[in-house]
C-alpha cells in the first residue's frame, strides 16, 4: 500500500483483539483474548467503524514568530535650541509649525553690546601692534650699537625681551577680537539642520540665558521606538520585518528593525528596538502611540509539527510519537507557535511520526497500533499495558 502524504489521516477500524496477536480465527473465544484497557474498550465493537486518527511526519522549517510590541513614533533628531550668548531677544523669526532649512535664522539676540566689544577689541589690537612695532625698532637699533661696541649686550637683551612681550600682547589682542566677532555672530541663532519648529518658549524682550528658546525636530525623518518583552520565543534582531499600526492610519506601515538595544530594562523586563518610518503622505506626527507586530525568524530551521499534536499536561508539553507500532509520550520543548504550526526545540526529530488531532488527548502512553503500510504508523488502538505509563512518570 502506498504511503500517504503528511499530514495523514488514517481511518481506524476496531478489530477483534485476538487478531492483533495470532490473526482472526473463529476458534478464538473471549477467554483467549488478552486484557484490553478502558481506552481500547471505549472504541466499540469489532464490527463498528472507528473515527480516523490523524498522524503526520515531523518537518524541518524556519517559522516566523509574531512578537507584539508598543512604543512611540519620534523624530530621529529633536533639539532644544538656546542662545550661545546672553542678551535680550530682539526678534524671533519662526513659530510653531514652521519648516526651516539648515542655517536659517531662528531668533536674534540684541547685537549692539557685542558690536561695541568688537570695536574695543579692534582698538586694543591696533594699540598692541603699534607697541610691538616700536619695541622691535628699539631692539633693532640697539643691535646696531652693540655691533659698533657703543652699547652693552645686556641692554640689547632687555629690549629683545620687551619686543617679545609686545608680540605676545598682539596675539592676545587678536584672540580677543576673534572671540568678540564670534560672539557677535552668535547673536543670530540658526537651525543646525532642516527642521520643523514644534515648540516656542520665549518671545521678543525675553533675556536669553541657559534655557532653551525653541524646540525643533528633523523634517520628515521619523523613527519608532518599541519596547519588546524579554520573554519572546525568538529574540528580535536587526533586519527583522514588522508591521506598524498607528492610531488614525487606515493601513499598517511596513518597517524593518535597524537598531536593537543591548540591555534589558530591569524594571519593565523589556528591551528597546528602533526602526525608521517612511511617511510619504506626511500623516504621522512625532509623539504618536504605535504598536507593532514584529516577525523574527530563528536563524536555523527546527522540527515543526501541527499545534494540535502538542499535548499540554501538568505544565509540560508532550508529543505522541509512534515507535514500532507503539505510541510513546515524548517530553518536548516548544518554541514558536504560529499559523497552526508549532516549533519543537528538543525531544523530537524531523522525519518522526506523531499523532495529531483529537486522539492526542485520549491515547495513553504504550498504546499499540497496527500499521497499514511499511512506514505508516497509525491504526486502531489495541492492546495496552495493564498500567500504562503516564506523561511525566
């Protein structure tokens, strides 16, 4: 008889118990039959058809898990913009909702005091340069006199020192002028990148100090920050696909995880993952609540069975493997369960035959079955041990 494809449904017909031992014979009597368990007796008389028992061959597949996570849509860059110099704000060029290009002016600090500092620094530099030039001239004249032996070398050394000090004063004055000019430039605060203004905290007349004046965020560059539970069948990795659901959007957005935190929060028992969000229609807003269905895949394929093949009892999981015509309860460790399939991480191997369907909950360990083909293992239940082994014993 040809072997059916997996999963296989085998219709079981109850036969006389003696046929399982020595073949059907009219000579056999009820007294000759071996003891039959309550499970076998429940199948009915020999001439009554038994409802089919499903079996399937264990496959090797790589399943995609479905991991639920929630989080927030945020701008990739968000900046609180303050003044680099103190002073009274004379003008704010933008307001909430405005889009600004990079280097666009955001607000202006009163420049007058800083212009005065620049003028003072410029004058101080001019004075230092004049003094330095005079000191260099004096030192040069003294050198000539020393060469003519009409002046002492000690006096020449003194004038050389004065000239060096004057040159240092020129350098210091130049640095003060450069700093004053830079402070003047900083009275105009500019956008560090193309951004949208999301908050304004001050108006004209406010004296700017250390506090931020505006809050901006990067234009059209959003990401979602998700908290993934630590207890997932498969850890989320960079490159895993996900579907993002945001309130107010009719359709989910396809995303791909591109960053995974290397630390689990000890308080929430979650870890953070991030993904860029492409919003071509401009409907998403930073701060929106979002939930996601992440689909991580185990790196290596595993043994996979129908989830109806899994027997859960006393907090443990079992499969009913058929070995040489006998059902054996095998403790297993279950991984991903999705779309009616269950990943088996240990206890079973690809190619094994296991019972599926409603028979899983009623077939005891040690139940003997008769095959209808060379390697098709499921038939009607027959003789069982008087004290069948229960799972976990």
